[in-house]
C-alpha cells in the first residue's frame, strides 16, 4: 500500500479509498444485517487492519497521499436496498449503519494511536431521489445527505449511542459526495443550487462522473467550469479506468481503457493465476472520441502515446543489446527514455527533474 500511495503522490495527486458492501455483509452470522445495521463490530477490525497495513506511516500518521475514506459507496442502494423507498425504518437502518461505521473508524484510529493531520471521511450517495426522505425528496442525492446530516448530529434518534464524538468528527472531517451519469448542464439546477443553500460550509465532490452520451471534451470543460464557479464543489473523479467486463449492457460503456490481446505478465491472487493484459484506448460509443486522449487533454496533458501500450515494457526488458534493439524497434522516444532511465537507476544514479529534456534528447538519438 505504501508504494501504491507513494506513486499517486509523486505528481501531486491525492488518493481516496473506501469500502463496498462486502465489508459490511461478507460475514455470515454477525454481518450488519444480523446486528440490525449497527456495524461497529464489523468495521472496526477491518479499518484497524487498514491503518496498520498501509494507511499509516511508521510514526503513526496517515500517509500524506491519502485524503479521503469512503465509509460506503452508494449506501442508499445497499443499506438496505430499500433505504430510499422503504419508509422511516429503512432510512434509519441506513443512517445507523453509516454512523456506527464512522464511530468504528474513529475508535480504530484511537486504538492505533493515529497522530498528525487527519483524513476526511465521506459516504458517496447515488444520484437518485430519496422518496422516503422528509426533506428535499425531489432532489437527487440531497435528501440522502440531509438524512445523514441529521443522524450524525443526533445519533440517538436512530437507535445508536456512539463510543466516540461522531458529531464532532462529522462537523470537522466530513465531505459529502455522490455519483452521477448526468451531464454538467443538469447539475446546478438539480443539485448544487439547493446544496449550497443547505450546506453552506461543507464541501462536496463527485466520486464517479461520466455522462457517456455527451461530447466528452465539451462536457469535461463544462464540469470544470462548474467547479471553478462553485467553491464548495471540490472536484470529480472520471469513471472509470477500465471497462467492467464482468458487468453487462450499458454498464460496459464507461471504461477509458479496454484490455488488449497481448499478455504482459501473470499474477497470483488467492491461489489462482490470472493473465495481465495490456491496455487499449476505448472510443466513445456515441461520439467516437478517443477516451484517454480526450481526458488527458481536458486535464492539460498532451495526450497518450497509445501505440506503445501493448508493446513490450521497457521496464521489463533485459538490459543488454537484445533489450535495447527491442526498444529501438518500437520507434518511441518515450519508451527509449524509460529504458535509458532504468539503466541509469541500475548504475546507482538518478535522472533529476530538470534533466528530463536532456534524457529525451538522448533517447531520441537512438530512434531512427
């Protein structure tokens, strides 16, 4: 985990982690369903293990790349599945699950002796209406957030007595979030206008954003402009990195990358061996846009050299004449620069940041 988080921090990025439903339901007897959605005993040992096996540095502080932890993704669809339509009791169960899970995480922090700057927590709601909510039931995601706000401030109303100061943590360490497939043009009237009025001091971000039927370049420009215009709107995460082949139908339309035919390696996972395929760019089914290039350009990048994605990896080539010739055959300055830098590291040196252009110039001399 430290290596993964460290790589994410190198270009100044932050990371978000979180739980899906298995963290709450994977145990048979004793799962959250069996404890009436009081999830303290299920979540504390899991989060304590996360802290001790990667989230914390040796001095007991959080890894600086970790910024947010999602208590549960789309709890309004899972805790229980009728949370937004099943009346007050189902809403109370969802609220109790989230409050007790946050309490468990705070208790895990206490037991682990966490010091230094703390991360923020969130609970990412769907962009659906909360029919059972009494406040803003006609606004997607907002009714759920207001329900959770009440539960965090008054947990006893929902049948839960916290061990820790859940309300204090909510008021100082919480950020709201939601997922949506709606285009940027929908979001201000459907959500943000009302959100800013209800939560004038609590930021919000979009955890999964991708409106697949839109012109992607234009829609990305629009969502970034919205974030510039609304200070409480922190950012969005574009959904999703790779096509979810295990899903079906429209659920496969979101991937930025697909899997190519070239197998780069194999890996063992829980006693099974899986092939690791190279990546290939996905094209928008509706506009034909090259998704990796569109996303890169929207964020100020220069596009992706996708022709090399399924080429042999310079990081795995033998550092001899054979490896050199294989990289030369790719006719890519970027690939050759990676190969040369690997040799430099092997010799005990490093390429300084201000030497990147000279590295590329050197690499370019070998490409004919």
